[in-house]
C-alpha cells in the first residue's frame, strides 16, 4: 500500500485534500442528489500537473454529472489484503468479513500477497456469516530482493482471482512452483507462465491491478507512446479477453479522476470490462494508523521517512455499494458482483484425501489392519478365552474404525511407529490415542486402555467430524530421521509440514512500534526490556500514557495495534500433512529454513478446518535423555535396560518422589510439582498420572487441587453429589480431574451414549453455543430424571460438568506422561550418574540448567570431572570412579560424569567431534600446539578450552594454557613443526578459587568442584545472610535472610500476579514467593539481578504420612518481603517461565 507520491505541488495537494475549491471553480467532487447514476467517473480535475494523456483518436469527455446513490447497490470487493499479507494489511480476515457483511457486500475476495495464508480463516468466517467468497492472490513478478526491508520492492503485481475449485488448485500450484524455485520471501513468478495458464485454462480472472500492475506501470512510463494502450492489448491477448478486467481504484490522490477517465477509455478501446475495487488494506478507517505503522515496520523505516510513500487518506477500506457507486462508474461496480458470483466456491471443495498405504496383494486396508492388530492383541493380552474383555474392546474399536473409513489413517501411524522401532528410535503415542486398545496393541501407544478403563469414545466416535488425533512423541535428536522417512515414503510433493504463524508478542510489538515512530535502536531495546515477557499491552485503540518503565504512551498505543497479529511464518514443532495428490494444489508450499523440509502456508487449526489430516511427530527431549542414559549404562556396565520391563511400582522410586527429590524427573520437576509431591505422596503408577494432571492451569483455576490433597491426606471426607457419580469419580476421591470423567458422569447420570458424551465435551469447549448447550442440558436432565436423580441435584451435576469442562485434563494424556515420569524417576533413583549424563547430552531441555543438574548430582554423591582434551568425549559421558556414589546405598555407583568438549564456549559440537576423531586416530595430545596442529581449532576455541581447564592433564593451569593458546593462532595440520608460537609459558600465578569459578562459568556454564556460592559463603555470612540449609532448619513463621543464585523465575497465569523464584546454593534449593506488591517495588532487581539476598518469612507444610506412619517430607517456601542484590562478578543466567 506504499508508494503514493503524486506529481502535484504540495500546495495543490493540500487544497484538494482539504476539499477547498480551486480559484474560479466551484466544487465538483461531491455527488449530486438530482442526477441518476452514470457509467462515467466523477471528475475532480486534471491528472496531476501534466497535460492529460489521451489515446491517439480520443477527444476530451465533458465533465460527468454527479449522481444519486441508490440503496442496496450490489457490490463485491475483489481486491483485499488481510494481515496475512504480513505487514501490508491491518485487519484479520474475520474483521474483513464482518465489515463486508455490515456494509451489505454481495461477496469478498481475499487477495493477500503471494499466498493463500489467510484463506481458511476467511472461508470459515464467511461461511458462518453467509458471505460469498472468492480466493485469489496478488503475485509479485520479478522480485530481485527479499520483500521485508524494502520500502517499495521492485516487482510487478498481478492480481489473480480463482474461478472455482479448478482455478484455486491451479493458483495454489503456481504459488508453490514460484516458492520452490525461489527462496524464502522471494518467490520467482514468470509472467509468461501465468498469462499462458490463464489463457489456456480459463480458470483465472485477472485484474490489471494496483499502481504496480502492468497497466499502471505503462501509464507511468513517460516513454510510453500511446498511454498504455499497447500494454493493455498485449496483456489482453496473452491472458484472453474473457479473463481480464481493467481495475479502477481511488486513494484520495489529485489525479484519481483523470486516471479513472483514462483507464475507462483504454477499456473501451480494448473491449475489456471495468471493475471497481478499493485495493483494501484494512477494514475500517480506524485501522488506517495501524496500516501506516505496519508499512513502516515492513520497510524498516520510520513513519517520518515514509511520509512521501504512505497513502494520504484512509480510503483503502471496505466501502458499501452505495459509496462505490458515488466513486466509480456503475458498470465497474456491477461487474465486481458478477465476477464474484462466477468465481465463488467453498474452500472445503478443494480438500484432498489421505494417501493409500501399501498393503499385501488381495487385501483391503481393513483386512490388513486386522492382520496387524490380532497378533498384537495376542501378544499384549493373551488369547480371547483368557482376556475376553480386552478382545471385546479391540473388536469394538476395529468395527468403529472400519465403519468410519479410517483404516488407512491407522496404518500410516503404525508404519511411522514401525519405522521408529526398526531404527531403535524411542517413540510413544500420547493424547487421546492412549484411550485406544488398538493403538496399544499396534505399538503406537504405551498405555493399556483396557487396564486403566479409558474411554475409547474420548478418542473416536461414529459421530466425530474428521480424523482422530494421534500425537507421536519421538526422541528429539532423531526426529529428523522420521520426518525424512515420511517425505521419502509418501512422496515429497504429497507430504509437507504445518506452519506456525509467528505473531507479535508484547516485547516485539513494542520494539517494532518504537522503530516505526523513529526512536533510536538503543531506545527500542530499552523500551522492549521495559515490557516483561509475560506482560500484556492495552487494548488496541485504548488511549494510554507512559508506563512505569518509561515506555512512551504513543509507542504502547502503536504496539497494541500490532499485538497478536501475524509477523511471519514459522514451522510447527512436528505437524505433517499427507495427501493423495500434490499438496501444493491444496495449499501453497514454501521451502523451510531447514534443508530437506517444506512447509505449507497454513497452521494446524487452518489445516484441521479444511479437513487436511495432520500427523504430529513431536520431538521430546526426555525420550532422548532416556535413550542416552540407557545407552551409557549398557556401554559402561554391560547392563541393557528395557523400559518395558522395568520393575513396576518400585517403592524406592516413590520414596524418592515423596521426598520431593525430583530434579530432572519428567513433568514433576517444576516448583509447583516439587511442592506438591510430599503432600500428594504418590505410592502407585496411577498416582503419578494424578500428579501430572493436578498441577495444571485448569485444576488450579477450578479449585480441584486443595480438595483432592485434603482428601488424599484424609483430612476431608470423600463425598459425591449422587451415588451414580461414584463409578466415575471414585479413583480421584470424588474430585473431577480428567475429561474422560466428565464424559463418564454424563453417561452414568444423564444416560448419554459415548458419542453423546463426546459431543457434550466438544460443545463445552471455548466457543460454546447457547442453543446447543440448552438442548444438551435438557437431554441430560431428562436422562437423569429417568434414573431417579432429583432435578436440583441433576442441575448441580450438569453445572459442575459445564464448569469442569474448561479445565479437564485428558486422563489418557496424563497416563502417557506418567510412563515417562516413572521411567525417568527409576533411572534417577537407581542410575543417577547415567541419568544426569543423559540429561546433559539431551540439552537444551527441561526445567533446570546443566549447572543445577550437575549440582543435584554432586549433592547425591556423584563425582563430576572437568573438561579434559584427552579424556572428554563430544558430549557428557561416564567414566569409572570407585569413589563416586549414586545417592542411595542400593543405587549404582562407581561412575563419575565427565563434562563434554561441546559444552565449551567457542568450541561446539562440530569442533569437538574433530578433537575426538583426531585423538582416536593418532592417540592422546601431548601439547597445546599439537592440539592446534592436528585439529585446526581456532584461537578462540583453544582459548575456550584453556579457560575451561581442558589442558590441565598436559601440566598447564588455566593462565599458562591461555598464554600458549594465544601463540598458536593459525596453526593447522599443514603447519610445519616449530613454526607456530611457543608451547611453554612463563611463570604465571595460578587462579584462586573465585577466579576459577568465574573461568568455569564463562567457559562451560557449570562449576565442577562446587557451587558458585561456596566462594562467596564467608562474605555472605559476614553480612548476616544464611543459606538454603538454614531456611530448611527453622520453624514455620521464622524471619530469615537467605542468599543464593536465582536459577529460574516463573509467573503462572493462575497465580494472581505472584512470581516464584528458585533460589539455589551449594546446599540445595529454596522456593521464593514474591507477591505482586513486592514485584512492583523491586521489579528491576527481581528481573535483572540473579544473585540475591531474600528477606522474608518461612512457611512450612508437612507432607503426607509415609506408609510406616512417619511424617513425610516438609514443603518449605520463603515468602519474600525484601530483595537485595549482591554485587559480584559472578553473573549466572536465569531461566524465565510462564
């Protein structure tokens, strides 16, 4: 929408924009109420300051009479950009639809730049509103540079409207081709190809376009001899007369009327129809300022610098038919409605089907699925005679799957899981798929749905719309192997990854808004830092003043208009779609940043709305950590651990968890989980599923946590609103926690079928229909009455179900995660060194940094050894150490953790592999110079190793090694011996404990021999600051001051403004609770200082009684009253979570 720079004196432009008549001339720019409509444009003067350009045989028109605007004029907007034009549109597709409906339009086209990004949201909103839809795109031909960063990208625009499903598929395919032959943000379209496709297929309607269209460019060419006539004829002949229309627009420029008159003449001369549009970039006038800010952000210029390029008026909005008739010829307005009627179609008509899967000759998909399921069921459950209930469940599920035509879907997921097993890649299905016994026997999930009584109807019912949802977790560092298998097996043109639309958050919105308003980069950074990661901005359009950190009100206002809107396209964490035909015909495909991947222009919700089947292949770091741990154990002890054969219900594992010893354990290592473990005191596998589900936003907001724990500790009686609820709620002590319980409650009390109960669950989602809810309520109350339930109690039960539906956690999901909780806890309990090394090898992942993981292992007696150029592997590893313990007398010991080379600053994994390979090929290194010569490491990498102490085994301390490393600059395998720098250092003083700590933190981020606070302890005690151990040893309500390092901060949305810190020192960890008021008083300290002294009151809560009657572990927190920063050169980083 940029690039409006008329050839008119500014005094004349200002006069015309102010609606002042010219000297000696009456105003003619307002429609009269006395004359009927005419097909001629209303004139407001000459075309700029140039003489009017006319065709060779034309004569000037008389001034067109103004005309009356009739009511209910049919009009369809055929040129509209949403915010999916990425900073060149300021309204969501839904807002465009809403405004179009309010304006009485007969149809609306979405024509975003170079894509169909917003098509599903546009289609859904229009279908709900009853608005006719046209799908198109404005294609950029001849792009020489990436679009972002250009004030006015040098490309010609061609506006293409798809005629029906065939036209849509061809357009999507053309965009895909251009994307794949180009690069990200620079598709390569060829005009000849597009025009030939238009002429031969007749599937597209072309408009001559905006000021950057081929016709407008010819008009602006001073060397054009005939005012664009030849250019238009060439365009008509190339595209076909029936496929081209001359587009008329107005943007409040002085030459609008002259241009429209001239284009009208061209259309008459070439026999082409006129069509009126507004080249819409926002729905209403109120969005004009937002559009200007976006244009400045897109061009990386300030609004002041963009002043000459921005449209002067807010005319690029949706207009009513009556307004359009006052602005354009009648025929041009009517033509828009005709084109829209001819091109409109439902986007769902373009949806593909699933690809067929290879099956044995002579078999159907259903027969092949059964041939896989039955042996699996026999392996998992035994014979039909010994496990009739399980087999009955399997048979019922198979009947449902077959009747819904989903056999192929299950075969695809089974094939992916089979590939993982054959390649020794850890994977497991989760989510509602764990409700399926078929998924269990196929090896897709690890949860026995029959054993746990899970509802299959939560996963699949005959009334379900669309395919079920099966998520497969895969160890994160091997997920790419699985993704590439899917591409290769099903065809790269028929598989693609789902997009993730990256939207503005508060910090990025403030930064870009400040840039648009002309603030210097340093100010932009300062303003952005003044917005907390979890903060929100004022509502768009809401007037605001400067905030408490000095962010100016205008910046906040501009940022509010950006917040939540699309910024650019990313890639989903693991979603892939498969189709029976090229996906590029359904949704345009783009090359992903990662080589070998492609991504569609829609996100997961858009794909689901358009019936594209998504397969979630999700990377899970804990699976990587488990695999690494198990491999380390096998390599160093010879014991091969099978996760499926781990001892179940191991009391030692539950003892450890009840003591809140859970650092590194999957899903239960967070502050809230560790604080809950002693109180819930899990003693069985199912307790772990409850633990996973309990500390979630929903149960916390729904008030389920404390009632459940009180009942668990036998401090509150277990009660039910009605005896019929016992079967569904007994296992959670009468407190609903899971979505499946909601469904079971509806079935037991209201007489719902499984399908009815699933309908109720879906109806109670975030978008509730009052009519639908009323009908379901009536059905529930009728069913309850038939079962003898009092109406008042039935209403109370239904209300409880309705309230609970917003926060219920899937039981199947919780049980799937409980498997990983148990496996990781078992390894921590029995093989602590290997478990910690596995976590370190899988970084980044989890809640804790490598420093905290190593500190926890050290507190459990595990030996930690530093980086060594002759001993360390690429990643953390194990080595024999008789003195190293395992934390418990019966746990595996004798193994220490050796920090890996890749963890060293400026080394990384690739260089570390070179070092290990050189050592493996030619033996240990004898000197720093030899390391440099045999590996070719950079000076910075050598200095990183020296600072980490990696050359200690060569007889060099850190300072000596740094001296020598600096002299080896440029050494490589080609360097002649003796030609590099000296390999000995002068006598230098060694580093003291404090300097060593600083060096280790700088080089690797971890300290090997102790925690950083150890070197500060004496000074801290002198100031009266205690340790975390001191805090654990005092009574409830004691006022203390504890000093330590903040490892992470967390401000959950459910905590009513409270922020939680984890404070760590050499003795352990302490949970710090900071109220909203304290955060306001100490906000800058709290968010920027990571070495703190915290003064406050201790709160102690005893855990649940142990099985032997002894009191459980206490839960200790420090409620902060004051935060005091500690000045030190130690500068650890903290992690912030929400």
